[in-house]
């Protein structure tokens, strides 16, 4: 089972066109939920360790874990709504479960970026506690933007809009590009990049 999902994640990363080709017929919400759950786990563990190790307070770590988990699932649903409504307004033929499918599958690259961010968090807290406020959060944010470019809301969501929502490729590109740009600016702004 674990090997199957690892193979599916690799397939999602390597061949987004093939991965999303059948979304119109089968939204694969269950598979998307598992991938979003892996992403939620990775980001939540990172949040827990960041909160706990910086404050030496278990309750802060647990609160960070819960907020991160809830935020991940809410963001999945929120982005699926935005993508689906945008596609519908632009003439797409898909339904909401398709959007849940491709937005969820698009979090596959973010699983890896979250694991990298977790490593950066540990390195910054353990080895460079005096400089943790500047370079390491910025590096984690840049890696997150790279993951977003390939996953949600980037390339994978473009293919999801094109194949799952049956949206014109130019319109699918515009929707993905606008959402990617907005979320990237937010992530970089939050990291004090600007």
C-alpha cells in the first residue's frame, strides 16, 4: 500500500498530463485525500517542532500542530472551490469533485517541500538559533513556492483544469497563473522576502 502511493506520487510529479487525463471520468478524491493528509502531516509536524522547540512549551507545539492540520484541509477545499468556480465561469464542464481531485493531487510536490522545510526548521533551531529569523524561513518559503509552481496551484492544477474541468488550455493557464502568482506573493510576503 505504501509503495503504491509512493509510485502514484512519483507518477503525479513526473507525468501530470497522464495523471489528470481521467479526472473528468473519475475525480479520485480518495487518493487526493490521502496525499493531502500526507502533506498535512508533514506541515503539522514541522509546525509542532517549530512551536515546541522555540518556546519549550508542549501546548504551543500541539496548538501549532492542530492549526496547521486544520489550515491544510481548509485550504484544499478553498482552493478547489476557487478553481472550480473559475472554471465554471470560463466555460468548464467539470464538477466540484474533479476540482477536489486535482487540487489534492497537486499537493504531492508540497509533501516533499514540507519535508525539506522540516529539515530546515530542525537545522535552524539546533545549529543556528541566533539566525533562525532570517535565512531559514526565507529558504523554506522559496522551496514552498517551487513546490507550488509544480503542484497546487501551478502546473498540476493547470492540467487538472484542462483535463478534469475540460477548460480551454489558455484559460486553464491563466487561472493557474493568477492563483499561483497571488499565493506565491503571499508566501514570500509572509516570510519577509519583500
